[in-house]
């Protein structure tokens, strides 16, 4: 027998009384739990992309709620309830109200996108952490901004939100958004002047209760667009978080929050220029050090803490010209390991590379003229190993 859905016409109900029809021990998400069926409930189950209500049934915690195709709602609890007994149910109201704000916010956005672009909502996810909605078409950032502004106008206008089960004939004449073909009675949710959609979830009674609707992110998804959105207190929290971060960043950059983007661009340009200058200095420095190596020296092994790859390669090339054996430059530290390049004008550089591989499980390879790789070992041990070859 289907469970009476008290949340259908009492979306603001927080407590209820019900009879326990059955209570069976089950495993749920790897934990021992009880599956409780009541004659009626305020707990909205996981349905239509929305995560379920949580709360209490008597002394038991309700941590998950499901609905089956026969419209039987099952509450998963952490302790048993006596079959046949009356039990008091209390839902987690702040979480439920937030879901109502966010779900109604989604309807308004989907309705407006459908109106202006003709796109359909093809995916919806609402949980305590995130709300996403997928539309089967792409919208520009400017377009989204307009949709967001108009969605918030519905909030200022405080328009009515009406849930109903229209008669078949009435329904047939109505143009409403619907994701799936629904058997049995269809529940319509109308946001006056903004949207009409088939939906089973609890909604706020007036749009003003949503407070704020904010699109947080838009990304291309399966040929359409996925929007991450937030409404009500979640939207306010999101705006506060980003605003705090913007204030902090602006302070660091000594600019106004709205000037962050050009200021960051300038910092990036400065860093780029400094990196170029640093590279020039490094190349000059390795040139001087290579000059100090006596002509005709057999091998030359250098260990450097910091050197970019270009300077490292230049260094090896300069040393190769002077040395009759191998020239190797190791960059890094004993603790963090070294990146190495080894070259030679007339020897096979793969030989010292092989020594490093065998002695220290180094990873690297290359041609006889030059090899490169990385090794986790101490400088002294590396030098000992290389001197043995
Ligand atoms: Zn809905």
C-alpha cells in the first residue's frame, strides 16, 4: 500500500504522528540499519535528483529515505521501532527548507531558460552540498546574467508558488515542462508567471522566501550546459565566501575588489618578466662556472640547488665542449632528489645513466650524446657510484 505523502500538502510541516507498519533489519551503505515503513510521512524521499530529508522517528535517527515504484516510502533508521506502534516523526527543518528554496530557485531558472531559449532541463541534482542543473543547450555568460537577474525579479515580486494535481482534461490542455512521461496523477508546480512544471518535491509557498538566486558556475556539458546554482542562505554563504576572498585578495594587491583582474594580470606579467631575467642570470652564471673548468678535464659533475631546465642543458653543453669524458649537472637536493642531464662528446652517456639506474633505481634515458633523468640519492653516494664506472 502506498505511503500517504504528508509533505505533498504540508510542505511546512515539521512534525507528524504515524503508525509503524513494518520494521526490518537491513544493511544500508555497509551499516546495520532498519527499514521502517509508516502509514504516512513528512519525510521527502530521494526522488527526482533531490536528496532525502533526514531527522528523527521517536528516538531513532533517520539517515536515508527511499520510495519504490508502488509509492511505498522506506525510512532507514539506526535503531528498531515497534511494528504497530505510533511514532512521532521530526524532520531536519533547516535542511528541508534550504532544499525547498533551492528546488524552487531551480524551477524559476529552468522556466526562464525554457522560455527564452527553448532548452529543456535534462538533469538535476540537489543535495546539502551542491545544486546542479543541466540544460540541453549552450547559453552565453551575458545570457546567463540576464536569466539570473530575471529569476531574482520573481523573488522581489514575491510571486505565488502553487502545487496541484489537475484533472486529466485540464492537464491535457496545459503546456508544462516535464522530464518524463508520468503514469497516474501528475503534480504540477506553478511559479506564477515564471514556470509550470511537473514535480513531486516540496516547494516554498512564495518566491520571496527564496531570498536570492545565484548562478555560481556554468560549464559545457554533453553538448549543453551544466549550471551550479545556489538559492537562499546557501546563495548568501556563497556570495559572502567569494566576497571575503575578493576583499582579502584586493587588500594584498592594494586595489579595489573590482580591480582584482587587471591587478592579477599585472602581477603575472611581472612574474613572467622576472622569470626571463632570472633565466638570463642563470645562463650567465653557468657560463662563468663552465669557464672555470680547465680545458681537457676528464669528467665534470656539478650539483646545483636551483636551475631551470634550459640553463641546466646549456651548462651541460658548455661542459661537454671542455671535458674529454662525461659532463653532468644535477639539480635538486639530497632530500628531494635530483634531476640530471649528462652529456658527452665522445663517450656513451647511457653508461653513467645505467650506473645511476642500477645503483639508485634512477629513472631516465636518452641518446649516447645526452641523457636525462631523475634520481633519489645523496650527492656523495652519486659521486661514489659514478667514480666507480
Ligand atoms: Zn522540481
